């Protein structure tokens, strides 16, 4: 993983000192809240319903054990003993005191972390496939290019005051695990069909929120060396022509939609042709320096399959279920990637206590070359684990409440903090997720249902990615009452799709029944071996709408 150089260290420390002074002036009244707001947002501080919230950047979702331990320490010392992992691969602390934020930022700087550009109208944290570098279907590890973009975009003078926030995601695999088509820019590493050269497919104009759209491909193939110049061309077209008169129409997706993909692409290509590529693109030596930080660890030569793993699975059905659900095949024989679910039944999705962070950090240090990942689905990953060590890891996770065997199943729910925390929310998300988890708590039933992704947002901003959930749930306020709109058929993979609304909103207490009804229709129509989303795409929405209408009428 990347390590700060002297410039990084000095830049972050200077930024902490600057913000320390700004906070002091806010606390003594020298700065009003209106004057302070743009300053705090540039440093990841939000004002939520009950307290300030601090959002910490985890670039491309990669952490070291030392960094996770520091996050645990901050949670213990300055928050309420837990943190919330988000769909941007960030971590949020919901209860810090403003006066303590400079001390927190200093602690983060001690382990090469910060909160810069985790909010505001700028290029946000660059996200990536959480199995980067280990996935069997990967063409190339996308994290070096994510690090390059991070360095290029941080405090970029031309793009620090964009029309709206801007999000970039990258994948190097054939299967999209980074939801790139739901981002302002999506990068997919590809191999040229004729030359075999590795480059990028570039999509622009994805995004969720009140106007959900799937990103459109504007370049089928871009040589690797031209990336920064091409990104700069995209950003210049958006910065110049994006709406600034209406924040709801200020995202790049609106510009792409209004002028059309072809015209947007033409303008980008024209700007790209005018740029002096060598002065913008990264020097090959700098690229090589960055790539050197992402060399694979020193894997041992192991048999492809572990005999001890097979024995342990046979002897322990609970362990076998966890392996079958939460373990992903690794590109190196004898190794596996372990997904640690932060979705135990009845607790807030994505939350981890400081004690749990310490446990995961210890496991990463001992068993995973001191490395772990944060997923956009609000879980954690140990990416480099010997199959022989899986049983020991499971034994350590179980008493800590971290061995839930539900990866990708109906209780592995993505949910934003919702009205329990967020000042923008119009309804609660966490209690809805908990109620659904309780309804489908039986592990055998979860396994029988199979892969089914539920995503919940507490407002139209869609931080819970509900638009691309197989089942999406959007909480809204309707005449003073929380109302939940259900969508069907969303897809967050390379087959990205926006879900279709099933009918009128439901009261909170009716949502678990609605999910039960939808699952019932699926079970009645599925073919042998067919997943939920495959059934939905084959039979269409009408059978689900009919069942939903019955439920909605009864609820009304």
C-alpha cells in the first residue's frame, strides 16, 4: 500500500495546523457558522442532527493494521466507542466534539490519514474494487491509478470549486465490484482487443440521488499514459458548462443527459486535443514509483486446496457455512480473501466498535500481511489469508460478533445512517434494516433465498445506493409520517441498472411484509439455480407489482 513521502507529510500537517486555527476562531466567536461552514467541509466536518460528524478518507478502501488501530483509539477517546463504514469506503465518527477535532486530525496524520476532500464541491475519495490485487478475474490492480488520481486531485486549484461534488471509482476486473457506472467517472481497466495493450474504458455521468442515472461510455479505450490529461479534459468541460444555478441539476450526469453522450464526448475530445499531454500526464518514473508500493506480498508456495480446511469444515457446520458464504477465491493457490460482515442481525449495518477494530487489526497483522480493505457494501476484508488459517480466524471473529455468514444474502443490507443521525434524512434507515434482518434471521432461509441485495436510503440523496439494489428502499417524509418507497431490479454490477418503483409508499411497519411478499413471488417463479435478480429480469416486474399492490391496499 502507498506510504506518504515528505511532501504528503508536510501538506497534511500544515492543513491540520490551519484548521486548528480556524476551529479556535469558531469557538471564540471570531468566525460565524456561515463563515466556518465552507472551511469545516473542506476538512470533512459535517453538522448533523445531534452533533458534528467527522468523515475520514480511506483511499481506495485500503488500510493497514496500524491505521485501523488508530481509528479504534479515536473512537475510544473522542467518540462513543464505534465508527461507521460508508458506501464511499470511508469511516465516519458521529459524536466528536469540535474542540477535539484538531487532536483527532493529528492522530490521523500520525498514521498517514486525513479528512481532506471528504466533503465539499471537489473530487472526493477515489474508490476501488475491494478485491483489488487478489481477484481471479482481474486484468490489473486498479489501486496504483487510484493513488495517482488522489495525488493529482488533492487541492487541485482548478477543481476545488466545482458545480457539485465529484466521485470517481475504478476496477481492474471483468466483474464490477466498485459500482463504477453509478459514479461521475468510472474507470475500467481493459485490454485492447487487437494490440493487447492495457488501458482504460471511461464512463461519465453516473450517479444516484434525486435523478439516478447510469454512466455512459465516452471512450472505449484510452492508453494508460494519457489518463490524467483525459480526466482533466472531462473536468474542464464539466467545470465550465455544469449548472451552478441549481444544485439539484449541477452534477455532471445532468450535463451529459442534456447535451447527449456523443456531444459531451466530442467536447471532451476537443479539450483533450488542446491540452499539452506531457505537462499534465504523470511522468513514467512517478508511475513506476507509485506502482512499486502495490507489489504483491511474499506469498508462500502452497497447494491449491488446504487439507486442514476441508477437515475443519467437515467437523464444524457453522464454520463450513461461513467459508461457503464469506470466503472468496484468491488468484494465488492456497490463499483466500475473507470478508468480515458488519451486518449481524439486529445491529446497525456498517458499524464497528473500537474493540472489534482492534480484533480485525490484530488478525490482519497476523494473517493478512498487515493489510485489510473496506468494501462499498460496508464490510471489511482480509485480502491475503492462507486457507490453513481460516479456522483460526473464524474462531477469533465468532466471540466478537464478526463471524456472521451472510455475505451477499438478504441480511447483508447496505443502509445509510438515516434520520437517527443525518440532518438531510427524511426517514430512518437503521430500524428498517434491523426489522428486515429479524424477519429473515434464519440462516437456512437466507441460504435458500440466495444472493439478494437490499439497499436502504433515508432520503433522496441515496447514500444507501437504493436505486441499484435488487430491492431498494427509499425513506421519505409524507405529511409528517415516514413513508418507504420500494424499487425492484436494480443492479450494481457490470450490468448496472436502476430499479423500478413497485407502487405507493408504505409505513415503516409494513416494509418487512413487503419484502416477504417480494421474496414469495421470487420463490414461486424461480427456476432451478436461478438467482433473485435473474428471476426478476426473466419474468419482469408485473408479478411483483401485483403482490405489492395487495399489500399496499391492505396497509392503506
